[in-house]
């Protein structure tokens, strides 16, 4: 309740009424002061004129004062004063030039006739010959005193014969003035009350539309445009109300358009495959889409309101001024252990037509795969160039030697030609492997799949390796142990390609196993999946090499691999083939103890 009262006193409704009342009060006070002063002045003048003696009375008094028979003259003066028609006069006293009282109209003061007058004002008037007027108070009564000299003019001389002292009570005059003043004050108070009532009505008529305008604008500020201000007239307030109504409609339309554009922008941003981050002119992030949050590994609370240099980890490389002065493309490395992530960020400015910069927009996307492809392509070209250069150099050297006359040597020529043939075969195998990988990458590699008994196929492949050991005494000796399930396992595969995979793994096992080593082969089913493992007793691999062993052209010991004729593509091709069958291939290895390759294939029921 107290707040409502204070709110009323602070309102324009109250202020209009207060100002009007204060102006009315000031006007009435000013008019009243002038009116009362003028009334007092006029009443006093009228009163003064009414108490003055007639000229013939003054002439008679001068004549008697000039008479030599003082006793007779005093009687005549008394008679003149009693006959004088002067109202509202309490006392009239005649004093001659020697200061003696010659007559008075007061019956109780007749004993004073003939005595000396002691009044200083009468003496002053006798000596100066000037009229003296005075207002004084006695016993809470106000009196007016008029002392008029009686001057006898003769022979160009003005002789003061005496003075007439008149004393009158002003009580009735001021009583009339006070009555009129009270009437005026009553009328003023009544005018103020009526003015206040009228002011409240008028101010209410003015403030009611303003109050409605305030409520409507508050409603618009809250986002509710359904209200409507009533127009009471065609004055300025009416025009303002109409303008607010028009503004409400226009703001609603603009808001709907803005909201539609915002939803469209949000939809575009949310469905973009690129990350988008927008900032204000101080570089503080204001907009960020979901793709950007996913790429940056942040949530919205961690991104919005933060400097863009911080969330993109550029604070040590660039300043905000650098991005504004020279916006362009920047590569961001967000790689972590076990996860590589490279982002390409392109910065552009948000500018007004005047050139004022409102902020920065950063669009970035994941280029990790592209970077890897570029790196792989460069590595591929480098590897292919290196792999082909070595046999070509060798072939060139031997042909050059033959051209120089070595073909005539019956012992050297066949050896040189044999080496040239081996190197040529090596290049042909590498090119065939490259063509196979190329077809696999492009999806044009054809597979002749069929339902195959894996037990019999793997036994057949291993039998060939056993036959090689028996028929060729010059090669490395090894022993193959087999641990196969008795259950027949079937898979949908391309026999030739599968044989190529097992050949690659076995060839590696034979190459890197010591002479007389044991290669252990297992075949079993695990959870409806065929598992083939081939373990050797070779050199094994370090841990850092295991995750790269299926990469193209990767070799642990490049010099030894080339000496043994490897191209570094066999395991990469094997992986592509097995995965095309819906399976998987992996390796386990301990350095110095050997490696085990596992091939997993979906098991088909027959």
C-alpha cells in the first residue's frame, strides 16, 4: 500500500495536478495581495477625506483664533466644532500658535481648554506649518492622526494661527478590509478545490492514454503484440496512440520475419557439415552451431561468451587485430593421442555498408582425411618412385654392362640376364599390386565369391608350402603345425583372392622365421566366426610398428625387406580383401619372439 502511494506521488497524474494547483495558488496569492493592498489604500484615502474639516470650518476657526476676545472666541470655536459634520472622528482639538488648547469636541476634555498642549507633533506642525499624518496603535486599536495648520495669508506672509488636531479610529476601516479579505480567501480556497478537482479530471484524461501507451509498450517489450491502444481523439495523444498501434503491428511483422530468418539460419547452421562460429566486434563468440561444437569437443556453455582465439587455441599465434586485418585460411591442429584432427578455418568479416566491423565469422571443416590423403598420395608417389627406381637402376646397370661386351662372356651373360629378369618380374608384381589396390579403392575390383569349405582350402594352401620345402633343398627349412577343428567351416569368399591372402601371410612367416623354425596354423570357430591364426618364430615387431603394419609400403626393416623382394603392399592388399568378405585381419607380435596373424571370416551355415 505504501509503495502504491509513493507510486501515485511520482506519477505524472499527480505532478500535473500539483503544478496546476501551485500555479493557481500563486496566481490567487499575487492577485489577493495586490487586491487587498489596493483595497486598503482606497479605503484609507476615502476615510481620510471623510474626516477632514470643510474649508469654511477652517476659515471660521482661523478667524476666531485671530480674534482678540479670547473668551468669546473660545465659545465660538466650541460651537463650530460641535456643529462640524465630521463622522468617524474621536477627537478634534484646536490649538493656537502659542500652543494653548482653544477648543475640543470632547465633552469630557473641556477642562483642558486654555492649557498648554504638550504633543510634539502639534508643536512640530506649528513651527513648520506643515500637515502631519500618522497611524498608531493604542490598546489594540489603530488610530489615524491628522494635524492641519491654520495659516492666515496677509501682506505676502503666511502666519500660522494654530492647528487642528483630528484623531479618528481606523477599526471600522480595517474591519471592513478584513471581512473582504476573508471573503476573498474563502473564494480562493473554493477556487483551488474546484481547480484541483478539475485538474485531476483533466490530468486523468491526459494520463489515461499515456498509461495505456506505457502498458502497450511494456507488452511489446515482453514480445506480446496482441494488445491495442484505444484512440480517444485526434490530438497529439491520439496521434501518438495510433503511432504506437502501427509500431506494434510493424514490430510484430519484423519480429516474425526476424524469427523466421533466425529459424532458417539455425536450421542451415545445424544441418551444415561445416562448423560455424560468429563473434561480436570484440571477438567474443555469440553464435556457434552443433557441428562446430562437435569438432571442437565443447558444449555451448563452454563456447558462447568466450574469446574465439581461446576456443580455437590461436592466442599464441594470432591476435584479434591479425584476424581483422588479414582474414583468411588457417589450419588448426586439434589432434590428441590416438585421434588425429586437422581443421581448415576460413575467417571473414561482418561489416556494415559504412565499413564498421561488427564481428568475425569463422567457417571450418574437418580436413583430416584430406590431409591424410594428400600425405598418403605424397608418400605413395615417393614410395613408388623409390621402389621402381631400385630395380630399374639395377636393370639399367646390367643391360649397360651387357652392351659394353659382357654378353660375350658365357658365364656372366646368363647371370646378368637372370638378374634383369628377376628385377623385371619384381616390377611387374609391384605394378599388379598397385593396380589391384587402385581397383579396390575405386570399387571396380571384381570378386568371384562362392561358398567354400575353409578347412579344405587352407589345408590345400599349406600343402603347397610343405611341398616347396620337400622339393627345394636350397631354401630355408621350416615345419608347419596344424591345429584344425574337425567341424567343417564354410564361408562366402573368392577362392583366388583368399589364397592370395594366406600366401602373403605364409610367405612373410617363412621369410622372417629362422631356419628350422615352426609355423603354427590354427583353424576354429568362435561365436559364429571363423578364426584362422598363423604364428611364426621370427623376429617379431615392435609395438610402434603393429598399428602401421597394414599401411601401404610400410616396412619395419626396409633394407632387409627389399633384399627379400618385398614391396610393402602385400598386407595392405590382404586387409582390403578380407574386409571385402565382411571379415577382419589383425596381428599380435612380441619383438624377438615372433608374430601371429589372425584372419576372421563370417561363418556360413550349410
